[in-house]
C-alpha cells in the first residue's frame, strides 16, 4: 500500500505533465561521467483556455541529478504562477541498459482544481502500483483510480521522464520506420470521454506511446509529433503536440492545440 494516495491528471495535469517532462531532462547524448551530473533550469508554461478567455502563466525551475555511473537519477520540477502551481518528481535507475522509473509523483493546482498522482514500479515482482485523484476542469467532478498492474514479460515501461532521458542519452532505439515506441501507465478512460465525463470506478492500464521525429525543412532541427488522444479528453484528433529539439537532443519548445480553444506553450529560459 502506498504512503498516501496521489492522483494523476486529466486535462491540464496530464498535458502539462507530458510537456514538462522534456524540460526536466537537460542531458546531452550519453557519455561516461565520474559522478552525478546536476543542473538547475528555469521554464515557462503558458496556457490559454476558451480562446484565451482564461490564461495561466506558470514560471518554474527544475532540478536534476543524473548519475550515469551508478545508474540512478532524481528529477523534480516546481512552478508557481497566478492560479496555477505544479510539482513533478521522478526517480529511477537503469534496467537492462535503459532508464526506468521507480517512483513518479505529480501535483497540479489549476484555478482551484487539484490533481495528484503516484506511480510505483517494482521490477522484481513485475508490478506497478497506480494512484490517481483529480477534478475535471469545468464541473469539478472527481475521478479516482487505485490499481495494481502486472508488467508483461519483456515489456519496457517508461514514465514521461524516462522517455526523454532515454531519447537524450541514445538509449531508446528507433523502429525501422524511424518512430520511437514505448509503453506508459495511464488512467483507463472511455474512447469518447469528454472533459467533464466521469465513471463510477477507474482502472489503470499500460498503453503504447509513439513519437515520430523528422527534420524541419525551414531550420533543419529535429521535431517530434506526439499524439495525445490516448491520454487526454482535451486532445484533438490528427493534431499532435509539437516538440522542437536542439542539437543536443534537448527540447527547445513544446506546443499543442487542444479542444475548446485551448493552447499550451512551453519555453526554456536558460539556467535558473
């Protein structure tokens, strides 16, 4: 049993979590290090809802410690703005040559709506413990999930932090078509779930996550498209999120256009 039931996220929580993850990892392609690599970096998140009828600005700072020699990492991001706050943490280790999460927690507060989550990974027993509790944005309806999953043999499971760590370190091999595919844990939801739809009970599930990377014709920079429709009822069909990478495989900007005139933009502000 976990120490306390945290929750994951629907609209802003999962979306911000997916988008903040690249900002939590400021690593160049893999190389040996004598000790932990530490870094503190600032970020800005801008959110507009209902065609900017409501706007939120979230400045924050992230701290990371990645010890490649010991095969361990600890990363956290904390931000606070007007009517919006966040705290995201992840710790993990190398498993079969790839970064794998041990514990991932998140907390978001948006216009008084709170969402918390906690996911614990036990690779010896091949199990994942998942806890989620969050309010929908408009009607403030409650979604709660507490579940335990079995990790199928041979399946690598990431969280949003390790997907970026593995990509930045070159530990996430592409598929023959050039795409990157892995698996993550999410709250199970109906295919046509609306932003305020709720069910009596929720389970967790392990689902595929795919990222397609291509070179931008204008700049030559690597750009990734990320389909969020499996993860958020606010995501638009055939309008994936867009991530622009720098030459060191670190994201420079992240943008997404969601339903109901909602937009999210994340930018770096250099070292804090």
